[in-house]
């Protein structure tokens, strides 16, 4: 609002006469202000539930009375060209944010107080010193200017405090989310669920995603599970509230992101999210370098077992395939690809041959050579497990 500028003659008159007039009626005004404040407090508490939940009639009445007296002092300051002290107004704005009072409620009461200030002042002067009313009338613009400055200060302080509180709340939510995902927040499960707007018990999963430059942003789908993301420099973690959605729906949703992602199995409580995140990380580690897209841990359990025991996986692949890896690279890869095709087709030499574009006898010959080099036979179940796991370790981490 544009501040009022008075002519020198008018300003000089106000600077002298208004303070004098206020001093003449100050005692009466304070008594009237008490009555006015009580009525405004009763009206406010009756019509505004936010105030009714926060303050008693006595507390609100006392506050309004104090504000009216302070506003009157501000008017006498303003007509003398002195700056206003808006510290109390700013403190009130900040305090009401912490108390949860809406800004609209706060400003409405301030504006009503400004109207009652002028109304009471003019009534008292009219009653006691009617001849002085022409002296008072030019001060109306100053009264409204003072009230405008005061409400502006209240609103600005409120908005700054509200922004600071929102930032603190967001930091708190992030801290609680981190605690759940790193497994240190089991004791905070109830609080974390409430702060994050989640049920403490329900169907949850965790996503561990490897960021890819140029990948689509994680915009929520119109209909799908709710995902809370935590973004870091080298990874992105999503807490997923599945509710009634199937885990396969989540996997299909993540395909659009175009990057590697691991998805944990379903857990039944936010307290179990730390374990779920670890499993999601294992699922992500089963992805081969050339792979794109999400994988479910339950679809990669052998690979996850190797990922969880990296040293043993390295030992397994060198122990089982040591002599194979010593062959020339092309020859080594032919034998490994044949085993991979044979395993992928359910142990069928004919189907593996179709996949590799060779005769089934060629597949059989390669497998016999592989058995000779590894010292393991494909007919022995324990040997078959070793070969399968060693191949998974080799494909996942290389020789």
C-alpha cells in the first residue's frame, strides 16, 4: 500500500494536535478498548474455530486490548513523523505460525481491530470534545496507514516463519525416511509413518535405482503405488507403499525410467524397510552392465546370493572355470555361451542349438569338453548347481 504523505501544514497540525488530543482521552480510551476487545474476542471465538481451538476468551481479549493500545501509540508516533516499532507485530506473526493459526484468521482480527480503533477514538472525541472532531478527522488516513503497515509486518513475518517451519518439517521427514531406509529407524516406525502420511503396517517395497543421464523424471503415475524418493549423487532410493498393487505393476511402471533398478520383495511394516532396502540393493547388483530396466529380487535369487557374498562368488568362478578361462577368449566364450544356452532352454541340446545356430551334436560336444575342463558333470545335481552359480558370477562380475 502507498504510504500517506501529508502537506506540511496538515502534518504540522497533526503532529501537535493529535498527540494532545489522545492524551486528553487516553484514560477513557483504555477503558473503552477493554470493552471493545472483549466483544471482538467473543465474536472471533464464536465465528473462527481456529482461534477457539487456540485461545481462551480472556487470552484473546487481553491480546486485542494490548494491540489496540499499541496501535494508538503508533498513530501518535506516525503523525509526528517517527518510525513505527513493528517488532511485536512480527513476533506475533511468527508465534501464530508455530501455534497453527491460519494467516487469514490472524489478518482478519487485525483489520477488525483497526476498524474498532478508529471507531472508538472518533466516538470518544465526539462525546467529550466535539469541537475537536475536525482536528481528528485528517488523522483517519494515518490510522489506516499504521494498520496497513502493521498487517503487512504480521503477514510478512508469518510467511517467513511458515517457510522456515515447512523447511524444518521437510528436513525432519527426510531424516525419518533415511532412518527407515538405512534400518536405524525401527524405534521411530510409528512417528515416521505418521510424519510421512503412511500406515505403520501395510504392503511395502523398496526400489534402488541407478541414475541415468537423460532418463525421465520420477513423475508419479495417475494410478499406481505411492513412491517417496530419496535422491543421492550415486543412487536413488524409493519407498513404495504398494497398498493393493502387485509388485509386478511396480516393475512395469519402472520400465519407463529406462535405467537399471532393483526391487525388493514385499514387506509388511515400515519397520522392515531397512532390510527391504538391502535386498533392493542386492537386486540392483545382479543387473549386468548392459542391462536396462528393473529386476525383482525374487527373479534373481542365485545372482543375489553371489552378490551378497562377493568374495565367495569370485572364488567360485575361478575354482569352477579356471581352466576354461585359460583358453583363448573366443574359445572360452563359445563354451560359456553354450552352457548358458543349454541352461536357459531347460537342458535341451536341440533347443540350445537353435538358439546358437548350430547342430545339437555340436552343443553336446562342447558340453562334454566343458565337463572335462571343469571336472564337473551336468548329470550330477550338485555339480550343476556349482556350474550355474559360477556362470552367474562370471556373467555378473567378469572373469
